[in-house]
């Protein structure tokens, strides 16, 4: 394996430092306690510090002798659309009800593919809505109303 | 014969009509989803997990186990037919299996995989039944300090076995442990890292983590370069292996079974290691090593047996110690907890019918798998033709509905998106997702036992090295860490793992 400067390594290290650091800062806001009676902040503080240290080590190693990984392309459209679809689902399932939420989520996700045509997407979304209504609400008796309060139900 | 009595109890539970039925449904669903390209067993189990919550605990766990080995088997079908292994353990099967399929010998390859899996499953189930009770009785003597060291040991061994950078794997585990602290503190009830959102008090659901890391992140990776998949799925004919084939697969199946049963107990991907090792062994001792990679049936039978044997024995640490050996077992822990059962050494005494029923059902599941897969191969081949443009919206949608139905909590759904993106970026940077999930599931256990042992010892940390069991486990953990980081051994490990790359 060839080793040289590696941006993905630095990025990974940065993410670890960032998340670990956030938890460390957060943990300081809770009671740390004593070794005998550790407070709620102690364990996250320890582990958070470990994550920061490991992140620094990974980033540092990435600057001098990182793993050679090609980061590759990012499907921005898919990332954006899928995140949007999932957030939409979580936000509206209570408010719009099962059928409309599922239909919109399915349509959005289908559009994540750069190669899909609109008509295909609508057909796939319709099919998935029917299928999931049958499977989850009719078959598995999931207690989610089909139509929600936003639609006047 | 206590073992026979126990197995009799197990079979009387497992053979109840509803249990056989749901074992069958589990195996069928597991195979159907596992066959779909690009979904490994972890994503399959995570997605189908919510379905099982409404059943009795025994039935639910039997069904879940069925889903797991169904998914495992479905994955190898995909690997053989279209060279798209769902997870790393099936990657080995793809080497020779797909080559055989291209030579028009997909039938014998699938049959070898099915027969090998069945033999391995049978032997490993007996091994599980024999090994679990003594281990559980040892584990009952564990104090909190011992448990802390055991969990730490398990996490560190999982790095030594995983592929890729040990430093990154360590960081992923620590990150998982850290994310596991979100929610109310067990001792004081203080809500931690919840941003004043009541919905987060219960913590982040592990199903969301698993679905995000293994489902959404994987889909994003597949959408990176979309191309019409060259699915040369030929018609599968001549399922039955020739006499020559049958003669050639017996020894690899037996060796694979032994290797898999032994390695499956190890935390962190023993099944991956088992199939790679089995392939390496078969290649080394074969009289025709040049055939490997060009369609040697031994290269399918051995690793598939090893893989399946390991899948069964990976239940040993789960059922006796409450420790998951790999991500799917981590999901099983969650399933136990949902049904109000804490997995660990007490299960065998408190819930004997569940414990032995689950073990017996594994054998029944393997029979069902054999009966199901060979005749239904035509159906699986047809499922392989489902275009990805239909498949991935279906996965996302079912994942969203499934995780929402866990607690009817919108934050569980938001978490999928978060872990999908986080997982995607980290995977692209060369970090493996499995250690994060293991850390996430074991983190709370680590914290609880750390704090409890310190309370008992009045804040004296030397308790971890003065108790013999704990000290031994910590020493082993240090050895494992050294092994994982030491460059020479890493290089040799790379050789074992590099066989397919």
C-alpha cells in the first residue's frame, strides 16, 4: 500500500475531532462527579476526549503518511433528495397521514436517481405507496392513520 | 443426557405451528430481501426488525434468526449470479461462484453453497447447544468489573479482526460509544446531549443507526455512478452437482464448517475471517490451486460452509454473555431488549424454552432454507432483475416506515438521514461502519459497568486489574490491540484479506 498525504484521512480525522469536541464541550456542562460516584458528564468527557485524540492522530497521520484512498464523486442530487425525503417523512407522517406522506417520500426518493424519467418516477411512487399501505397498514396493522389532521381528518 | 433433554425442550417449542410458520416466513423474507443486490444481512435485518415486534418473544426471535440466515444465504445467491456480494463475507463466494456461473455452472455452485450451508448449520447448531450452557455458567460469576473488561476486550478484538486501518476502526468504536451516551443518564436521569428535545430522552434508536449506516449510506454509494447493471443472469439449469463435484465438495465443506464454527465466536466479523481463511486453506491444500479464481467448486463450498457455521456460532457470545459478535447480533440484542429480555447468562435459566427453542429453530431454519432455495431459485433470479430505480426508493421508504413504527418517534426517522450522511462520508474516507454500530450498542453497557464497579470499589480503579477474570481479559485486550497495530502482522493480515482484491 502506497502511503502519502491523504485528504480523506484528514477529513475523517476532522470529523472525529469535531464530533468528539462537541461532546466534550457538552459533557463539561453536566456534573462530573467523583471517581466513586461518576456524574452524567464523566463518561462522555472521557470518551469524547479519546475520540478527539484519535481524530487528531488520524488527521496527523493523513498529513504525512495517510492511506491512499480516492474519495470519488459525490451524488449531490441523491444526497440532497434522500435527506429531504427522509426528513419530510419524519416531519409529516403525524400531520399528513400515511398515504400522502408515503407517496411524496417515494416520489422524492425516486427522483434521486439522475437517470429517472418523471413518468417512471410517478409510476414507481404510486406502486410503492399502494404496496406499503397494504403491507404495513393492512397487513401488519400499524397504527398510523391513513389521512392526517392537516387534511382535515 | 441433559443436552438431549434440552434439545427436546427446544424442538417442542420450535416445532409449534406458529413458530415453524414464522421461521419459514423469516427465512423466506430474509432470502428475498437478501437476494436484492446491494443489501447485506445487516441492512436486511434492520429493515425487517420492526415486523417482528408484535409477536411473542420466542416467535419474534425465531423469525429474526430466520431472517438473518435467509439474508446470508440470499446474499451468496446474488454473489454467485451477478457478482454483487451484499457484504464482505459473501465476497469470497463471488470469486469462484460467479466464475462458475459464467461458465454455465451456476446450478452446481448454488447447490454446493446450499448443501455446504446446511451441513455447516447443522454441525454448528450442535456446537452452540453444547458450548452455551457451560459458558453461561462461567459468565454468571462475572462482576461488573469483569463485564467492563469483557466488553472492552470484545470491542478491541473486533478491530484486530476487521479490515482496514486499526486507528480508524478504534475511532469509529469510540465514536459509537460516544453517540450511545445520548439520552437520559442511567444513574441520575439527567438528559444528556438532547438539545432540549423530549423525543431524544430515550436515546438514539440502534435501528436508525443500523439502517442509516448500512442502508442509506450504501444506497448513496451505489448512486455514485449509475450505469445500467449488466445483469447477465442466465437461466439456471442443472442444479444437481455431478458426481465429480460431489466428491470434490465433501472435504471443503467439513473443513469450512470446523473453521467457521471456531472463528464465528470471535467478536467483530469472525464470519468474514472464517470465509476468507477457508478459501485460503482450500487453495493451499488443493491439488489444483490454479483452478481457484477460475471456477473451482471447492472455493464456493468451503467459504460458504465456513460463513454459515460462523453465523450460527456467533450466537454463542450473544446468548451466553450478552455480547454481540457482529452488527446483526447487535440488532438481535435490541430485539431481546424490546421484548423485555436482557440477553446474557441469565437467559438460559430464566427462559429455557426461549433459549433452546431458538437454537432448535436454527436447525429447522436450515432445513427450510435448503427446501426453499433450490426449488425457488427461479424466483430469486427474477428478483435480481428488479431495476435499481425501483429498489432503492423501496429500501428508503420501508426503512423510514419501519423505524417510525418502532416508537412512533419522528426523531428515529431523522436519525436515519443523519447516520446515512455521517456513514457515507466516513465510509468514503476509508472507515468501516461496523465498529461504530458495535460501539454504539455496547457503549451503554461499558458505561454502566464502569460506574457500577467504581461504586462498589469506592472509586478505586485498581479493581480492574486485581480481579483475576478482569485482569486476564484486559491483558488479552492489550495483546489484541498490539496485534492490530503491529505493522508486520498487519501486513500478513492484509495478505489474507487481499486474496480477492
